[in-house]
């Protein structure tokens, strides 16, 4: 909420577009294979959703920042601060200089982390193996055994759903993106094509071809067996002869020495400056209500059930119904298929006691609560203390609320308690769980005594 305009501008114009492009490229390749092969769809459904999560977040964040003129609002506030507080202009000038210096390192960091730590699984494995070998060098056998015990279950699960041909194609596409968009000063020699006769447009594919046919990292059973049974020295010798591991290891060393160290140094200066910037704001506006530092603490946010208008002539109603789920239904589609039992209940309008007063079954509702990452699963409670839903998301344009909360478009999304109860009771047939609950009807009814609750266990919430 307190980032200077220079930081928000960098996020909006440089960093978000880069990360969006990387994940969009990766997701398109995964989606192509998932639609062509049911076994790949099953393997990749969860990881596709995971990668898509922040891809959507960054797109929505950028849309929201632009929609609410966030940078202009920041600059307007900064101009006001300069008028009030002596020294504020010098602070803001320093921010401008530091963020300008940071930008190439920040961009390279994001590319590197997205490619090696998130989207290319072979490089992710190589990174973990490198950390394991570093533990052995620095902490001996005990450090090695401890870290191996941590990563072996993770890698076993990863390889269960690993498809080398998909990962190979993602690797090729993202390596080409990296070479195209990162300043050559921050690209290691292995990626600079020195002496290569391949055309630049085919570099990633050629590199992938040379790695994925030979590296043990792309062979799950062999890699797990090696990690489980080999001594640290045998693992070290095997990895020294593995071309993909050598490539990833050299890249990591280059990144740490030439990019991460520089990035961290500049970021430390920004963090120190930020403390002075916050003090300047608090001194200039002593009566202003300011967001507290609530990291890792319990927090409560309040709002109203509200619609919003993200674009001209587009209005999102505050409540969505099962009708909308059925409107999106696409038989056989991995994103929009619907279970036959749910279709049956919808066709029969068999909602039990959980329908709204209009006869439709509510699924989700929107609120103007200021939520953030980590709030998923939080209870939504009405003015009378009744549990009416569970928070799980933000609207697309409202994901920028971390940086610029604007009540005009920032909405959190909550699943309606009535839909939860409907799924438990009518869809899953677990009415014994309903019997254990005390359901209030209507929502505004005051909480009853424990004895009275026991006498009326099947009251329904509306």
C-alpha cells in the first residue's frame, strides 16, 4: 500500500508483463498437450491450475492498477507529501534512482525464478539437487541426509506426474524468451550461443533436444533410485557428467554472482529508504488512519455484499447461482465439465432447504472486504455473528488491492454457506454431518442456547 510510484510503475510496465508472458507461454503448451491426451490432462491438471493462479493474479493486478489510475494517484499523494514534509522530495528522487538501477536485475531475477523455479520441472529438480550437494559440501553427511529426507518425498510426487515431452517443449520456449528479453550482460555463456551454428529462433529447441534425451534428471525412476541409494560422492560424480545438471548449475552460479547479489544490494538500500519514507508520511499526516503491519497476525476485514463495474456497461451482480455453473458446462472439458449428480439435482431443482428466496441455488457472493493472499478459507461472518460463507478469491481486477485498494472495483469472492451445505447434504449424501450442525434460519436470527440448538438440529440457513 505504501510503495512509491516508481515501484508501481516498474511493476506495471516491466515486471508483470514479463511474468505474464512466461506463464502464458508455459500454460499454452501444457493446455495443448492436456487437450490431446487424457493421461497428460490428469497428470497436469493440478500444476496447470497452480501456475495459472498467479498468471491470472498478475493480469488482474495490471488491469486494476490501470483502471484506477494507481500511478497517478501515487504521484498526487507524493506531491502532497512534498508540500508537507521537508526532505520528502529527496527521498522520492532516491527511490526513482534506485528503482531505475534495480530494473534490469529485477527483470532478470523474475525470468530466472519463473523458468528454473516454477515452469521447467527439470531445472527445478536440478536446483534441488544442487542445493543437496551444497549441503554436503558445507554441512557434511548430516546436512546431506537431512535435506535429502526433505526433498525425496517431494521429488517422488513430482515424477509421478512428470511428462518429459511437455517439459521439454516448455524449456525450449522459455529459453528462447529469456534470450530475447534479458539483457545479454546478464546471460551466461552457455546461453549466448557462442560458436553455435543454430539460428537464434531454434536455439531453445536445439538445447532441449541435447538435454532431454540424455539427462538422468528427465528419467524419474532412475533419478529417484540414484537419490535414494547412491552415496553423496557417487551422486556428485553422476551429476558432474550430466549435461542438463551442468547447464543448470552453471546458470545458477552466474545468476547468484552477477544478478542476485546486485539485486539484493540495491533492494537493501530501498528497504532502508522505505523506513524513512514511512516516517515521513506519518510525520506529515499524524491524523491519517494508516494500514498497520499485520504480517503473520490475525486480521479482520469488513465490507458489504456489493456488485461492481469493471468496464463500461459491464456489471457483475453480487450473487452467482448454480444456473451460471450450468451455463458454462462443457461435457468432457477438463475445466467446465459438471458431475452428472449435480446436473440431475439442477434439472430437478432439488435444492432441499438451501435455495434463495428466488428459488435459485446461490453459489458465491462478492464483498468489498480488503483481502490478500493467505486469506483463502477465512470465514465470512454476518453482522449477527453467523457463518455465511468462506473466502477463497478476489475478482480479477481487484487483485491489485495489495498495492492500491479501491472500493470501486476491489471485491473478494466467497462461497455461500448454503452451497456448502447443499453439496454436503444433497450432492454428497452426508446428511449425518448436517445433523451435527446448528443451522440458523433466517440468517438474522440471534444465536440460540445450546439446549435449544440440540432440539432443532436441522434448521436451515437461508
